[in-house]
């Protein structure tokens, strides 16, 4: 593996997303169908939050009728395309994050770094 990898070299570009107005039940179903543990929340392409399967489970069954906006995390750690993978790995390890959204200069979601994409890159599988 190269020591100078940056986010754009390993990020997932075809990211499954949800909107803040979707109900949690729909977001949960999308996660299950797409086999992902979380979805970036976008509004007209702009990243506005993140909702995870764990968030929904911890909220309980009665929360499934709430909107994604009611439960999503809004204070996110993000990267840009040129953020070194070493930095992203440190953030994930220190904070316990499983996914880091990648945004452009305008706040538009352009990719996602997940633990799996990071492991594949570190193992030289990509």
C-alpha cells in the first residue's frame, strides 16, 4: 500500500443516501436492502447528516414513524478528496467512527470512506 493515499483514491463514489424528510422505517429498509450500516443524509446534494442502523435500533420501534431529520447526527466528521488516508484512519480509530463522508468545497457529498473500503485499500485489494 502507498503511504500517501488520499480519500478520493479509496472512497465509495456510488453512495446510497437518504433525505431528511424520509421516515426512519424507509431509511432502515434501504440500509437492509443495500447491505449498509448507515446512510448519509443529503438535501439537494449537500450533506446535512448521517443516520445509522444503530441509531434507529437504539431509538426503538416506536421511532420508525419519525423523520430521518429527527434522529440523524448533524455534527459530522468529514473529509475532502485530498484528505490523507492516514488522517482518516486516525479519526476512525480515535472516535470509533465507521464511516466518513467525503464532501467537495460546496458541501456536496462526493463519496464515503467506510471501514470496509479502508481495509480493502490497506490490504491492497483495490
